[in-house]
C-alpha cells in the first residue's frame, strides 16, 4: 500500500499531526527490531514516519531501502531524511531520484554534522554548505516533494545567538520548506519561546515539536551532550532515584506525557516522537497525542 501524500497537506486538517522517527539499522538484530516495531505501530496509524540519513557510507543506502520497506509493507507515509554532508550536487540529485523512484514524496532537508573530532562543517567539493541550499535545490528540481527542515528551540550549537539562528531558519523556509521539525527538548518553555521568535521574524510554517521519551539517566546524558539539550533538574532528580530500568523508563514516559498534554493545550501543529526504533513509547503516548 502506498499513500504518497505530501505531508504538508496534513497540517491544514487541523488535527495534531503525529509522527515517529526510525533510523536505518546496521545489524541483523537491528533489522529484526525495526520490523517488530513497524509491525506494532501499524495499528496506531501515525500520520507519517521519518527515516534518518546516516553520516556516510552504506547506512545512507539503507535510508531508501528501509523507507521503501516501511511504505510498501506497512503502509506508512514516509519522510526520508537527506543530509548534504559529503555529497556533491550530482550525488544529491541521484539520491533524490532514488527517493522519487521508490515513491517517497517527502524529504527532511538537512546539512548534517562534520565528522567526529572535526570542528567546522566543510561542504564536499561541488556540494552545499547550508541546509537552505538543499531546500532550494529540492524545491527547484523536485517541486512535488514536501520539504521539512530542522529547527532548534535551544539554538543550534554553532550559531552565535538565537536571533542569528532563527534568521537562518527563515532562509530555509523562504527557500521552500513546508514545515519545521524541532530538535528534541525536555522543557516546553524552550519550544514556546522558539515559536514566538520564529513568528516575530515572519516564519509562518507549522513547527512540529520533537520529543524523546527518556529511558534512563545514561540515555538522557547522552542526548544532552549530543544535542546540547537542557535537562530540567526535576527530571534528572526523578530518574536518578529510579530503582530499575522499568521505573526509569516509566519516569521518562510520564515526563513526555506531561509535555504532550501542555503542548496539546497550546494547540501545536504536530508532535514527532524520537522512538529510536522501539515501539513502547509511541504505543503508550499516542492516545495522549490524539486525545
Ligand atoms: C529534526 C532533526 C532531524 C535530523 N536528522 C538528521 C539525519 O537524519 N541525519 C543527519 O546527519 N543529521 C540529522 N540531524 C542533525 C543535523 O544534521 C545537525 O543538527 C546539523 O548540525 C545541522 O543541520 P541543519 O540542517 O539544521 O543545518 P543548517 O540549517 O545549515 O544550520 C547549521 C548551522 O549553520 C548556520 N547557518 C545556516 N545558514 C547559514 C548561512 N547562510 N550563513 C551562516 N550560517 C548559517 C545555522 O545557524 C546553524 O548554526 C537532524 C536534526 C534535527 C533537528
């Protein structure tokens, strides 16, 4: 079953758009895990599922393979991520053609990160330096794709300040992005301030809230360093006192549920769950998102 809808249309329907994020697995056990999860999530009917793009090498090929599989076998509407890091423009075109041939109609247009231990982002020869260039490229060459782009409620780590970062986000929107998905956050006040800043500079596209249900203190701290995300003391305190993995995961879920309830009350256009290829959090939280 293929749906092939432009995700941007869903925001016009007025419901909270509910989406989940997968990453392409690297191992056989990972492959079984994503299949099990997809199978469990079919009945939840998320509005779309996104599939990330690897930093390089063979995982990149898997984005299209798994995107196609999630679409063909499970009927998910797919948003494939594409990062310009390491790609020349002809390579970007070839990936976009692969996505298009596979029936994928929505792209999350990203710059990507420099390799580990490299400070500055350097584009590939004949490649793009900023995600806005990729957005413009897609809009011009593949006008039918729905395009998402990334937003940072706590500012992108490389940006000198919030105003600069939001101006750069506006460039992505002005270049043709249809909607924004945020970096994960654990304190909704960051999201609300970010939305105000975006609206103040004229960004009028839907801003989807990205949430990660925390599994453990270690898990939280990994994301804190990876994404430069603020973790409220209250959450750290609660999860530090958990006596088992199950209790930690429950605390993470309860925290995410409270975030969802507040975001829903504020009528956010969408909630995107970083599920890390696990089904539990989406199953337990979907009814609060859809309520
Ligand atoms: C929802 C989401 C999904 C993601 N999925 C993936 C994925 O699948 N694969 C992956 O590799 N990474 C992914 N990332 C991580 C992302 O690639 C990194 O955060 C990366 O560092 C920035 O990407 P970007 O698209 O936001 O870049 P950009 O929008 O290009 O911004 C990067 C930095 O450059 C600055 N900037 C932008 N334009 C200009 C300009 N014209 N002049 C000067 N400075 C400028 C911005 O302020 C920012 O500091 C994701 C991030 C998010 C939030």
